[in-house]
C-alpha cells in the first residue's frame, strides 16, 4: 500500500507502541506528547516504558535511527498527517465519574491542526456516546469541516497489555467503529497495514460499549472468583483446588482469585460503561468492583491475623511486600493492589517493597534485592506473582526472616510446605 503520514497523540503504554508499529510498517510517523522528558528519551531511541516490554526498546531504537519515527511536543505536527491516532488516558475521579478533560483537550488540538481528508481514530477507552456527543462535535467546531464529508472518524479501541504491547497490537483482532462507509474504508486501510488479526467493523456506539464491556466482563469474573475464595477461607477449603475441579466441567472457566485487580483499565472501565447508563441497573458491575477493591484490604487483614498467630503485633513489625507492579513481570504499578496494602500497613509497621521491574517506589523503601527485603522481616507478603519469586527457597527465607510468617496473595506457595518449614501461613482462598 501507499505509505501515508501518521500522527499519534499520547505516547504512553498505548500510543508509543502504536507509533512504533505504524513506523515499522513504513508510514512516516510523528508522536506527540506534552511530557518533554519522554519526548527527549524517545528521540534518543530510549523507551520510557518500564518493565519487560518484548521487542519495544529494540524497535524504537532502530526506528529513530532510521528516521521513520520522531517525537515532539508541537501539536502542529498533526497538520501534515493523513491519519491521527488519539491514545490518551480517560481516568475516573474519586466519585467514579469519567474525567475526559485530557481527551477533550487533545481532540480540540487535533481539530485545530488537521487537514482535509484526514482520518481521526480514537483508541482511548471512552464512555458510550462520547464519539457522538463530544469527539465529532469538537472536531467539526475546531476544524470548520464536516465529519464524513471533509474528514473521517473511527473508534478502534486498544487491546494492549503491559508486557505484550507490540504482540497484542499486531496479532489481536480489532473492533473498528465507524461513522460511515468512507470512514470504514479509510480506517481499514490504515489498520490492515499493522494488524494481522481480523478487523470487525461496527458503528461507533457499539465499539464504545464493546470495549468497556470486555474489561467489565473480566472484572465481574474475577470478582466471582474472589468471592468464592473468601468463602473457601471460611469453610477451610482451597479455592484453587475448587477452581481446578469446576473447570473440568465443559463450558466452565472460573477465573483465578487473588490479592486484587490493578492496572489502568479494569478498575475504571466498568465505571466508564456504567456512567452512560442512567435508567437500567448496573448493580452487578458495582458489586463486582466493590469485591475486587476489597481484596487488598483483606490481604492486609490476613497479615495482622498471621502476625497475631506468630505472637507479634503489627505495630513495630517489619513487613516485606513482594510486588509493587499490578501485573506479573511488568513495571506498571498503576492502581496496584500493593498500594492499598502499603497504605494499610505502613502507618503502624516498617514496610519495605521488593519489585524487580518497577523503577519508582511508593511511600516506602523499594529494593530489587530479595535478601535485603527478607532480612529481619516479620512477614513476607506476596502481592504480585513475578517469575522471580518462583525460585524462592523456604529454608533460606526462614534463615533471613526474624519471624517466619508468609501471607500469600497469589497462590505462590503450598501451605503444607510452608508449615513444614515452621512458617505461619495465610493465603487468599486458603482455608486454615
């Protein structure tokens, strides 16, 4: 296909890999962001995204050397683009209401700088109705042009996951919501150059709903698993064994319980969907959010309970928390359950956090040395199942720790083995 100029606004976990794959496919690409430090790193060929992102650092380095990808803070770089991809955050506030200020600002900037015939694609996850009620009117107002006649609009929501950013962009099927047939043709032309999976065309509203429901569905499934885990603790059963048995039945897929749900998407996308629903009930969604939000608090309560069994009080204890990232082998700590655990424990105890991937700590000391975290600890709390923890040796842990207590939020240990080595053990979903 003929190579077209691409602009990507927002160079975070979505925008940077999107810019890279378009540049890799031969489209001259410019990335735009307000963060000057991020822009400087990218133009040096250095990825600002922490953690193990397979192939991203190498690809970015090559693309900047070749000159097919550059980054800038200047929004006028949109003016020459044949397609503009918007990849900015759409968070929620403390009342669970969508905060679309950044999206609206970026859409306004795009409208002021875009040329006739351009495709505008919003990859951000948005409440249903946002394309119709906000994005298109702003683009038309700022550009003085008409959508569907002078420019084209699609909503192709991202399906990325930290650790697999490039892989998911290239291989996953994509839903592409379109204003009209002309927008579908334009959008398909661009996305087919980078996506090996199928493109599933639909209308704008259906694409908005589908994206928010993808994550809402998973959140509800996890909440069910967590509710069963709490029941199994009360009943003296092992929720992971129950899950194994349940899933031997055809058409059953019970999810894995754990210390809580984190990241940028699952904690807020259900609220983005619910915010657009004013007459129907979303009580199941709201209950699922409450259950998943409660799990880090429950993990902290298990710490207090286990310390009490070991003859120690939380006050004055040294707590080693393992995993600050919300996702295995990722450096992404956004909305991590560990943050809630730290907030609950740090006021009364000395807390240290170990994470092999996160670069910046949260309130308490952060180390990448496991022995340093374990030394003289009274409790080891496992919040994230990083691969690093698979090789932990219980005998060595027992030698390093002052009090032998393990609180397991990710089913990393067998309770019988821990007790055999003299540990007091508590685990999410593990009955006494």
